[in-house]
C-alpha cells in the first residue's frame, strides 16, 4: 500500500492524476499533425485547403492548450487569442494570451469577448477556426446581450452561485444574457470551418453546458432561464434589466439562442480531449498499481456537498464493517461537481465542505481517508484545491479549539480544515476537468 498509509496513497494518486491531466498531454493524446493533415479525434483536415488557421480560446486550460497547439501547427497559425484565469498563463509565440477574473466576469473578460468575437467574424469560408474550450470559460469571456452590462451579468452569476444552482442551471441563464454564448460564436464564424477542442469540467460532458456552449446549439430556452431564477428564489434579486431581458425573451419578443438543427453549424466539429472520466481512469490505474481494488461510483457526481459527504461516510463505514461494495484495500472513486447553498458567512468551497461533512460522520473510523479535489487547483474563493481528511480529523479540530459543527453551519470549512492541517494546496494547475473524490479504505487487520 505504500509508506504512510492510505492518506499518502491518495495524495500520490492526486499528484499523478494532475500530471497526466496537463492540457498539453490531453491535447497530444487527441490531436496530431501528419504531413499536411491535422487529425483531431475522428476528423481530418487537409491544411493545404485553408487560407488561414485562426485560434481563439477561453478557460483555465486555454493558454496551455494554445501552447501545445503551437507545437503542432507552428507558423500555420495566422493569428490567435486566448483568455485564461489569473495565474494560468503560459508562454506562447503566435497566440496572444490574456488573463481575466474568475468566477465573476470583469472588464478584462469583456475585452476578451470583444476580441474573440471580432476574430470569429473575420473568419472566411477558406479559414479554419480552432476554438480551445475549457472550464471557467463562461466567466473569462463575456459579451453581454444588448441592453445589459457587465455588472448585470456579474451580479446574476454571484446570486446563482450562492443559491446552490447547478452548473447546468447557471449556464442556462448565462447563455440567455450573452451575445456570444449558446452557439452564437459558431454562427458568427460562418462560413468558416470550426473545430472545437474541449476539456470538460461538466458532469456528463454536455458540450452545450461547458463554458456555456458558445459553439454548440442550445437546447435551453428563455423560459427555462426564468424558471431557474424563480426556483432558486432569486428572481426578485437579480438586476431589473436582467429580469426585463429574460421576460422579453420568454414572451417571444427577443430571438432565442440557436437550437439543434439551426443553420450555421454544418461545418462545426468538436473533439473532447479530456474530462472527469479521464481523471477517473487515471486514478483507477494508479490505485491498482498501489495495490488497491477500485470501483468507480459515478462520473456525474452532484448534489449538496455536505449531503454527498455524509453518504460517502456511510460507504466508508460499510467498507470497514462489512467489506462492501469492494473488499479492502479499496478505493471508491467519483468525479463531478457538487453544489453549496450558502447560508453562513464563512469561507470555503464545495470540496472542503464535502470533506468536512465526511469528517463529521466518519469521526473515529479507523483506516479510512477521503480526498476531495478541484482539478483546477482552486476550490471556491480560497487558496486550497480541496482537502484530505480521515477518521482523526474531527478530534484534531477539537484539539485545535475549532467548533466543527459551527464551521459547517457557517459554511466556514476553509479555516477549520486549515487548523486540522488537512487542506490541499496545489496552486493553479492549468487544467480543469471537474472535481475528483476518492474514498480510500485500508485492509482490515483481520482480513
């Protein structure tokens, strides 16, 4: 099992997974150039038939994806621009890299959106537009719909986050407040050929949700966006221009986002170069190499973070007592994205809250540990990527003078787990494929 017990095994698996999830490695596994042919997944592009290759991108992995694409295409790239999160830039020669704020859009995101829109509109029928898409792109690249401004979008996004909205709900609203998202970027690029290279951070890898689907037909509607805000209890809190815009769309007074079957997508193709499922496969491989039996629970993990943590603690107890569903030493793995309905005024993130709730229910349970990791290196508005907790975490919190129950009530998981020494700090990883959760159970002494 490795020196240091199950905690160190989980720490080693996390490091190995992050190394293999590097955007340049993901892109290299899916894309290559042979002679004058660009091969991306099942698609083939004869580069001699294109007047120009243009590159745009948005998301936490976009800079390193651009860097890797430059290595493949070299001077074939005529012009390019990508925007990434602060701390995620990478040196490039041909593609310009900018940074913007996340998780809320700022003025830099607006400038990036304008630049990317202009490049897309400049593409002609003999051009190939390569679009590098990764998690975080919704906030990093913005172009408000007519009648709205950046503050309207930022305020609405913040309210949705605090309400516990899922990423699908959040982006259904975002797509209907934007002039760029929900398939509109692909339409702006017509009649050019468009190739989207996608690193997914969304459970289920729904292309229409990742970065709010700027190159994909949008199955959601204005009416659904209104319903999300009402269901989350924030309809009256969002800015008045947002309510007016969505209501006008729901009543048919504004054109809908382009739907499946709409014109303008005939020359648009997408290749998924990595996702939460990639992370799970890598974690399984590394776990088996470390001597563990492994089982994937789900690649679409979702739900309230603290409730998911409690369920995982129940699984840990079942493993310790009865050796089910996998006989220890065992790893149970999941990937996806939970949510937090913010009721307190504390500091934390969904992975930290999940881990703290697990620690509460697993207190005193020997030989178990749980790793909850944001693969982009940032869990919520904190400096941590997540946490690594075990059956001793709860006692260590008490010994440090922390009231963990109060921390949970106040959504204050970050300082609590910091006091226990259980935070994971990776810094920006330059990638983003959803969250990875691993429950590790050591071999029972009598097994």
